[in-house]
């Protein structure tokens, strides 16, 4: 499983594949690369391109 975490640059939210985004229907275990193109940050509404890989 691709368990890399990604950070929303505008607000600092961390997308963690182990947790997913249940409020948006994203199941735990979903890698960032498999999120739907229209998925947005659950905190600030930023788009996927506003996220960067966490080192």
C-alpha cells in the first residue's frame, strides 16, 4: 500500500491514507493518488494540486 502522507499547503491538513477521509466517503487505505480528481481538503476546500508530499 502507498502510505505516503500529503500536506495541504494553505491550511496544514495532513491526508493520511491509513485514515482516509471518512466524512467525504474516502475509505481508510486509499492512497492520495487514488483520490477522486474532485476531492478537496476537508478543512479549507483546497484542491489536490495544493497538497505536497510530507517527507
